[in-house]
C-alpha cells in the first residue's frame, strides 16, 4: 500500500519553532487539507512574509506499522531524496536565523524582493567588467541598500534643488574688535618692513628666572607638547633684544597658511615643504587656534575649556622668530639676506571650514548664519596672507575621513548607512534654512555620523573669496600631487617665492614616501559600495560644478580621478 506524505511548514520571523500541519496521513490520520498547500504536492516556506515553494514529494512504502524500521527499508534513491530535502530545509532555516540582522537570505530566492541583482556593484545595467576594482566586496546580498537607493536619490534631488550660492554680508572691523578686544590689543597694525613674515618686537617684562611658557595652554593640556616647549625654553633667553634697560622678544604670525582640507594630503605637503631651508612652521603642525583653541575647544564633545589667549598661539612661532631675529641683528649683509628670506607657515587643516564655535560666542546671527568667520579675523591682521588649499575628490575624501576617524565596526556597509543618515539630516536642515546656515550649523555637524559638510568646497572657498583676493590662493588637487610630487612642489615654491633647492635637497623632498597614508587595516576593508559612491557623486556634483566654474578648471569636477 502506497501513501503520499506532504507537509506544509511555515517559518515565521517571530517564532522559534516550526508548525506542521498534516495534509495527508496514513490510515490512522484524519484527512485535512492544508490551507497553504491547497491539495498540491509541495512544501511551502515563508520567509520575511515572502513565499518560497520547494517541491518535496516523498513516496513511502508502508508495511504494517509505520516505524523507524520502515525508514531503513526505503530504497536507496528514496533515502537520498529525503536526506536532500531535509538538508535544503535546514540550510534555509539556518540562513534565515544567521542573517537576521540584515533580513537577507544567504541562499538567494527568486521570489525575494523581486528580480534584483544580488550584488550592488551590478546595478543600472552595469557590465561586470566595469566593477573589477571592487573585488574586495563581501559576498552578501546587501539588498536593503538597493531598496534604499531610490528614496535616497529623492533626498539628494531635494537637496540639490535648494542649492543657492549667496554672497555673505561682511562684518565691520569695529564689530570684529568688539568680539576679540584682547587679540586686537596684542597684534599691531603694522609689522617690521624688512621681514617677509609679519613680525614685531614686544617688551618682555619677566625676569631671567621666569618660565616664559609656564601658563601656555598647549603645554598645560597636552603632555606630548612638553618636549617641544623644553627646547623653546633653552633657546629663549639667547634671543632677546635689549634696549634702554628693557628686554624685547620678536613676535611673528605666519606668512602663509595651509588651510585645508582634512584627508586631502595636507600632512604630506607640510612634511615635504618643511624640508625647504627657507620655510619654518609652527612648533605644532596643527595648532587649530583660529578655529578651536581661541574658543577653548579641545574636543567639542568634551565641552568648552578656558580660551587659549593669542600669546599662546604666538609662542608656537618662537623658534622661527629666533632665526628671523638673528637675521635682523646680523652685522653682515649676507647673513641678513639669508635670515630675511625665512618665511613662517601654519598648517591647521580646520582653518578653511571649521566655524562650529560661533554659536557659543557670537550673537545677532542672521537666519542662522554666522555673523563672523575665521577668515574675517585673519584678514583684519594679515590682508596680504598667502593661502594654500589641497583638495581631493570629495567622495573619496569622505570615505578616507570615515576610515581614519571611525573607532570600531568599520565596513562598507556601515559607511553606507552613515552616509544615508547624514544625507537625511542635511536635507532636513536645507528644507528650513539657507545652504550657508546648514553648512555652518554646529548642531547638524555634530549629529551627522560622517563629516559630509567638509567636502562642500565651493561654499567655503566662496566665503573666503569675499575677504581675500583670488591671487592669494594656491589651490591644488591631491590626485595631481600623488601623480607628480615634483611638479606640485615647484608650484608651491613659485607661489611662496622660495629659492631653488640643490639636487640633493630636491630629491629628498620629492622622493620620500607619502605621509599619513591609509593604514593597512583600513586598506584591507576595501572600497566603498558602488551604490554609495553614486549617491555621493550625485550629492557633491553641483558643488564640484560651482568650484570648477570659480577656478575655471574642469579638473575640479572630478569626473576622472
């Protein structure tokens, strides 16, 4: 006697067990038609509310009582069929449980989410050969990201429709003075005429036993700077000028600033440029004084500390000031000429874009826009300052920034999620405020899980161009610097009017390996998802177009990087 045993098994996401309904049983079972089977010979699985059908008709020869001995008397082929069916069932169940975090099946189903590609790198009719560079991609489906793509594109369209580059209203110098009375009382309006860097002599009222750096905030708040200031102390007393029974020290500000952007090669440019004998940088590579320390910000999440006075910032240039002082005091014209060629630089990559502190200190803002920006104060003292900017493809910059600053759980998946969240937050802002108000919005910038705003180069550059002339800027691309270091450095030498180098000096400067390159563990994570890259290209596209227009250089479109 032959019987057909069919089972309808339903896997529910919120249940940890399997429900079985008998559709046809042996002679001792009542006949009941399964509502899911509807009399058909099939096994029905239900995963995430979607139906999957697996045909599993097992013919069993019944001899007397159905017992385990009956299983042993199956024909070999029937036993294999049963085992295969059970294996398939087990794999489906295991894949559902193991991938529950992302709600994706490790065994793809043609019924799951429709006919979508299983790899997000193959979308919109792409050829697989076009994505060979993404061989590091994990093999999971990431279907959730494909699902998000249309909605995120709508968000980007909403943002780009509201992009408007407006000219900011410049503050009066008197308003700047009211905000920084002490700074304006320390820095003079005129500098020494025979120094390329803006320098002046200031009376030192301390005794010869006085520690000139005793109260310097950079020393107090950071142990790693203490050895630097030990060297400054040893050199300090030998570089004072004496007149009429008084002591004078030479104070200097930078002749040029490398103002941005982070993760765009500023550290590499700094390391190479400081090898030039005529260039002297601050004792600390990135003081971040103009943007953070003068407001008492060390880490914004840690709250505000005591504000760093301008004297603490000027201390950082004392070693350079000592050499300039030697030249000014030298008896021979040759020595004077050598020392007077020295220029001072500063390389805080936050200078161009970071104005997050304004909401804590400045009132009377217009429609959420900051009334004062960093460049307003620099220009008030140094209207002839030279400014160097290193930029890179903002899409790649953001991923590099994420890999560098993220502390844990770094992956292309996590980056995609953070990007989509940041885009949603940015759209929420531009729906109610101007583009500039959102770019400089401290609350928004702290809420976004990735620093999306740093790549909006056009917004920052246009605001800097409201106070400085275009000729005062040298704007470089990291892509060009990486491909031809020698050419980039020659452009910098020419911009800063530096003297030529010997062949040996130039070889040392241009052939050394890149500084601050991506860490090996970050390189092993591979590139971002192509779908993430496309979304970011759509977002940054209008800003790149405006930047290329201002600079009259299509290379800043980053169509080919």
